[in-house]
C-alpha cells in the first residue's frame, strides 16, 4: 500500500518532570529527548511502520538538524520530498514538557511561509499514492495536493487538530476528517455542529477523537463510537498523529471506516505506554488485530 503525507516536520525537545511547576520556578530534569515530530511526519511514521514504508512531502531545508531529520526518516521507512531542498531554513522547534501522568504542554511556532516550487503532478506520479493525508500546514501546497487527489479519485484524509482558516478550502476536497476535541469551525459550539459542518462541506466520513474517551464518528448512513482501550499512560506526545497514520493504513487494508478507527485507536493507545514518539515502534509487534 502507498500513502502520501503532506505537512509539518518539527524538532521536539522533550523534558520529563514529576509535575508541572508554578510560576517563577526553575526545574532541574534529566537531559531532554530530541525527536523528529510534526503531525504529518508522525502519521507517516505510523503508516510506514505498519506498512513497511510511506512517503512524506514536507519542508526541511538546510539547517543544523537536516541530517538528524534525514536519519530519522531513513530508520523509520520514510521516503521524502523536501520542498525546501537547498534553501537555508530554520527548523520548526517545539519545547515539550511531560509530567509523570503523561500530560504535556507544548510551546511551538508556525513554520515560515513557504510556497513550494514543485509540480504536484510529478509528486503523485512518483509516489502513486492510494491515500493522501494533509495536516493543514503549508496551505497552498496542501490544497493543490488535495485538489489533485480528488480529481484522480485518491481518497483524502485531513488531520483537523485545531481550526485554521485554510481548512475551509481543504475540506472541500476531503473524504475523511479526523478531528480533535478542540476542532471547532466558525459558528460551531458543540460536536454535533462540527459533524453538521463537515457533512455540509462534503466530507463523507468524519470522526472526533477525545483522548481516553471514545472516538465518535459519522458517515453518510452510519454513526457510532469506538471505545478507547484503557492503558497505563506514560506519554501522550504524538498519539493523535499515530491515530491518523494508522487509520490510513487500516482504511486501505480493511475498507471499513469504523474498523479502521478501532484498529488505529489501539495503535495510538499503545504508543502512550512509552516515552517519546519512537520507543513504541520497537514493541508494536506485541499488538494483534
């Protein structure tokens, strides 16, 4: 199976502490983990791990972390297209603080405004994807990819973390929207209104993940919920991204929306048992579907 993931790559600097401090306190911790992250990137890692490979289109550029990112991709079965290749570009950094119960705070920033000079048709001809996932970053390129996929009958999955203006256009070409509980389009105040908005936009399958609560979903002729397995949580960083990537894999494999959500939620829950965003990959074979 072939998956194309378009969006953000970050460098995550993650500190682990016992509990979140009050103001004006200096906390000494063990040295942080330095990880490659980002919504589309982590989704590609999950898909690539399950599938034996994935393709990521993102902006890396030329900076002190370029080789670090390249090595992470190579070790996780990720082929990639860098649409900032050769350009001097500062990486997108995220400072992550995770407490003993797995809760985390993240401090980060939006990527630089990049308009990739890259032919979308060439990218699709090279990858030949059976599914496209976009995370809403690099809007012009993401919209172009979603349009091309729709024109060529390639299903489009959108990671809807929090509302961004570009979603208004992206969702027009989207088949599946997997949303966080924080995703509220304009004039939407509850989750049923979110489902109605997505349906009116033309999205045929939509779901809302709610942490350790059940995932609620709606499709053209069906609605329901998927229970999330209870697990001992060490770290939730990247869990939503892994849900999206695993969903793409199981949706292609099973051709069943609810079953794909269920299997993907098991992968996401499993990842929460481990610190960071790569340790779970070493033990994932203990999962059975």
